[in-house]
C-alpha cells in the first residue's frame, strides 16, 4: 500500500500527517524527475529537439495509418502534447544562450521515455486514489 493509500484509509488526527508525508514523498519524486527532464532538455539544441519531438508525432501517425488493423497506439498525441508543454516551460525559464550543434538522439529518446513514465505514473496514481476515495466513502457510510 502506498503512502497515499495508507493516508486515505487512516482515521483520526494521524490522517492529516500521513497525507502530508505522502504528498511530500510524491513531490520529491516529481522534483527528481523534473530535474532529470530539465537536465536532458537543456543540453540539446532547442530547435533540433523540437524537430525530433514533432518527427515522433508524425512517425507515430504514419505507423497508425499503416497498422489500422492492429491494437491502438500506446503513445498517442497526448504524450507529445505533454512533452511540448514541458519543453516550452523549461525553455521559457532558461536565461542565457542555448546549446548549438547536433541532437544527441539517445538523450532525446531517454527524455521521451521519462515523459512516458511520468504520464503513466500520474494516470495510474490518479485511478488508484480515485478508487480509494470511493472505497473510503463507502466504508465510512457503512460504519455510520
């Protein structure tokens, strides 16, 4: 059971403390991920990285058209929209010159992988927390 799950199921004064601890742990995880994303982003030339990301969008769409009979794609445009929004935020907060030169494709792929992991983790946690809130509400309703 994760920290949030335990905190949501707790009763009494310890519930608030457990929720704060779970929120601090999650914030720490997200800050670490954010630092790694910023590190991988800021060593790349922005225009080239932007072209790489857009290229992935179009490659995915071409694959989807060719594979109409197969399963739906695991990475839809929503992932790339998230990537573009975060890249914009990182670049907007950067002062000074940006790097120039060729794209490090290995780091660019690692960056996309981190975004995919981030998005998947957030969706899974959102579903788990929503489910637990429903269970906690039902439990409290039956106890009262």
